[in-house]
C-alpha cells in the first residue's frame, strides 16, 4: 500500500493560556464531566487558543466549542459500557482531539489511542495531552490502515471522517471480535446508513443502526452511526483500498468558507482526500 512521505514535524510552542477566549461553561457540562469538569474547561481553553491558531478549529467555532464540539463528543461515552475494566478505544482522524480527548476526560477508565496521519497535528495532540496530564491517552502519527496489524480494540470512534463505507474500509480491521465502529454523524445519518447497509454487510458488519445520545442533556442529540462486526473481519478484502486521509474532512468542515490552508499542506503537493 502506497503512502506519502511523512509531513515535516512542525514545532509546537509551549502553551501559555493567558486571557481565555473560551466560551462560558454551560451548566450541563457538570453533568457530563462531573469531578473532571476543570479538566474539560482546560481542554476547551486550549482549543480556543492554540487549537485555533494551529488551524485545527475554525475561528468561528470558538463560541460553540462546548455545545457543538466538546459536549457533542463527550456524550458518546454513553455507548461504551462501564465494565470495571480498562477498555481500549481507537479514535481515527483525531485532529483536535474530538472525540478522543473529550472521551478520555469524561472516562478515565478508557484507554484512548488517537490516530492522525499529519505530524503537525499529532505534535499538537501530544502537547495537549501533556498539558492536560492524561495518562490514558497515546498519540499515533499514522494512517488507520498502517495500524491494522499493530493495534486492535473493541471500539473505534471517528467524527466527520468521510462516508461510512469508506470509513469502514479504513477502520473495521482495527476491531476485535464483536467490536463496534462509532461514527459521529450529522442529520443525514439514517439516510447514509440506509444507502450503505448492503455494502457494510459485505465488509463484515452484522448489525448497524443510528443511535441518538445525549438527548436528555443537549439541545440536539449527537447522532452516532454504529456498525458492529461479528468475528474479526477478513483483512484480505481490504488490501486494495485507497490509503486514508482520515481527519481532513473535519478540518475542511470547520474551516470558514473562503479561508485557505496554511503550513506545509498548502504547498500544492497532491494529497489523498476521503
């Protein structure tokens, strides 16, 4: 499988959170994060600061960091049962740590692996993990398919990363027997699933549905397209798939219209798109 040469690592300056540009903390945040609310506030402050300056969050998103991003992601923890044991979650196309870091803060019993192909983004993620002192998070600079034989988990999460069939082709081989892909989707989640169900079955999905979560806490529930496999999928059927660029779709969605990418990716070098 062909991969691009790694993008040069961009040095991330130490974060100094001075005058916060983050929005006020909504009352519902205490219900979601409990005693770890202060940690969630710190994460939102980082997103409002270097998350924006490093191009991971669009400037117009700052007022909506809590409701549209952090809380929207954190409530997905409802779908991961509390077993008393540590459970591994692989977050593909982590970008700004959504939903990965939001889940790691809400659920210290989860072992999060953040997978992001661009080194300048994983440098930011690693610095953020250090700032938040999260021992349950590991950051990987890699494409999802590069980890098929190195990493596996019962849960894989992704937010705004491509259509569900393409996402499944990148991520199903990361799941252990009976594992589930939890894809955070928009209002067309059910239509997308209806159009894709047959293709998902061919890939090894035995059960799929759209599950709304957080409806009792948020103004609008988060829609999660859940695709569950039976036995571990036959990886040979995935061998010819295109390399992923998981995460780039989210950055395009968050970037204001008319804005331009800056940094190494703006050099005109051709990149795969989801």
